[in-house]
């Protein structure tokens, strides 16, 4: 009777060890690396406030998303982009969902244009005035992404990502891009 219990315990331990080892191997094979997110170009053709705190703006952005994974494709189900100035949201856009293959880079364009009430706190008015004199504005861009990962034929692991980018963009004239825009790496938070 004791040997039967010993055999049963050995079988359970062996199954547990095999299952644990299998999960570990799958984790090593399918470990996902963070996406790489860059703002590659920005053109600001209008950025002015009226007396009643209405911001009139026209901002075009190009950014790249790179999937560095060898085995994992990514479905970007929702891409919500929010443009901010002095911690105030001035526009939110939903971009077109898409699928990205493993080891691929996608170029995406976002355009923010219109007018919106953007009250600037009193302690930040001097910052705005100095930026206006310099002709370059500090813009923050926040993305909220809903993604699914694809391992072979399996579409699993729904993730919510937050991406934040901060950059300065010069006001361009006659629709010409300012040549000094630097590519900006954004922070990706899972």
C-alpha cells in the first residue's frame, strides 16, 4: 500500500515538473519584446490662441511602430491618439486598426486640426509666450492601444498599452517642414 502511494506521488510530481518545464519553454520561445514607437516627423502649420482661450491648430505627425518579435504578430485593435499642450487635451483621434507582422515596421500618419477651448493655467502663460517668441511649441502626444498578440494561428493575450511622447515642433510657414525636427523615441508602458 505504501508503494502505491509512493508511485502516485512520483507520477504527480513528474507530471507537475513536465507541465512546469513545458510552460517555461513556451515562455522562452514566445517571450514578447516591447514595441518600438518613434515620432519621425511633425509639421505644425497653425498654433494660435484667441482671446477667449480657443486654440486653433493644424498638426501633422508621422510615427513608426516596430514589432521586434521574431514569432509574434500584433493586432492593433484600437489606437487612440491624444494631443496635449501644457497638460491640456486639445484633440483626440482614433486611428485605423491594423495587423503588424513579426519583425515589421509600420509608418502611420495622424492629423490634428481644428479648434478647441484650452485654458492655460496662469503659471504657464509665460512659458507659452516664450515658446511663441521662439516659434516652437512643446507638444505631448499620448496613445492608448488595445492589442492582441498572434502566435502562429492563435490570437491570444489582449494587452492595453500606453505610449507617451513629448517633443518640440516649430511652427512652419507656407506648409514647409522645419528641417531640425529630431526623431523622438516614445515611452511604451504595458
